[in-house]
């Protein structure tokens, strides 16, 4: 009851200054071949506001680093990605994970010929015997190193697949919506997604809003909270093609969870995990979708 009252108070606040004129929101150009999950989620959140927002894409697609700089200087209003304390200081973070904890799960791309080696892994100490690969400067690499793993780094992501195939390291942990797509894209290499384990460390995906757009950030947050409250967020999440493909491929119920600590999170980011789905929630969601019990048709 207290949660619902807090959500209603926040909604009243963000609606109090609503105007009829559409507000231009410059954003990064969306890749035509990529399902704009986070953009669609933001549109869902903003549908709860009386304010009208018009998204205006940049003429060229910006890299993640360029998005950060553009948002910092107000050339775009918002971008999204894995959080860090620095970003939460530089921007207005909307501290509700857009993937509800899904991207806190990591699945290892390994050499297909070695896949049987991982069946005997039962805990983090067993897994530390395997050398991990990551991109230079990536958050994941720092988390793995802090957990005691030996990590091989590369400047370019594309090179990591060839390094793995060539035996430079043993496993390349990737996000839930990445592992199978990237393995499929590298069919010429001796690679496969490991089938026995899932690595879990908290790494929320947030919207980061330019500090000059506080009302916009408030509207996103209020809308996400209302979508959680009325079930629209659940229907959006489980209705996503990307999420459904992942749930079909991952076979979560048969995987052993290896938990790692992420020491690079703010206290507020850790507390925001209360909105996340558990692995058990995801397993149940997958079951309900297959059984036709989960209504994803109303969005």
C-alpha cells in the first residue's frame, strides 16, 4: 500500500506542470536492424504523462562513448547502458533497471570442443581455473578481476572471438541478449554457448538523462513505476521478441548460478534491485509463455 501511495504522489508531481505542446527529445540514431527495446520501454513510460514528447534522432549513429559526451553536453537528452557511480553523478539516473535484472546474467561463449570441461564446475573457485576474455575498459572485466579471475583483454570486441578460438583464454561471458547472437554470427569459429552455468552479478541498465531535463527524467521514472504497478512492464518485457528468444535458448532451469559481487555500484543502485526479476521469476515467465498463460497481447 505504501508503494502504491508513493507512486501516486510521484505521478501527481510530474503531471502538475504538464503542457500540451510536444517537447523535442534528441536521441541517438537507432540501428535499423536492432530492436529498440529501451526506446520502446521509454515510450511506454512516457505514455503515462500528459506531456507529449517527440523523439528526434541524430543524423549519424553515435558510439557509446560519443553518446555519453553528447548527453553530457545536452546534444542528446538521454542514453542508456550499464550503470556506474560516475554516470550517476554526471546525469540524472532513472534507477529502475530497464531489463529488470536480465542483463545481470552472463552466459559464457566457449570453444565448442571444450564444452564438457564446464560440467564439473560447481562454485566460483572451480570457475576461477578458467581464463576469461573481455574488452579493454569494460565494466565486466573489472568485476571479474575483482572476483579473482584472470582476465585477458582486447581493444576490439571482434578480436575476442578469434582469441578465444585460438586458445588465448577459455571463456567470454556475454549478456543474455548477446551470447547466442554473437555465437551465431561467428559460425566459422569453433565456438558455442556453455550449457551448464550462468554467472550473475548486479549490473543495472539505466536511462541517463541530461541534468537540464529533470522533468523528462521524472516522467520516465513515474511512468516506469506505474507500469510495474499495473503490470504493463511485465507484459512489455515478456512480449519482447529478444526476451522470448533468450528464454527459449537459455534453459535457465538447468543452469547452476555462480554469484559474483559487483563492488563498483552505488548504494542507490544496489537498492534499486528490488524491482528486478529473480531467475525463478524468469523461469516461471518462460513456462507461462510456452503454456499460453501470459497475456502479452494488450500492449
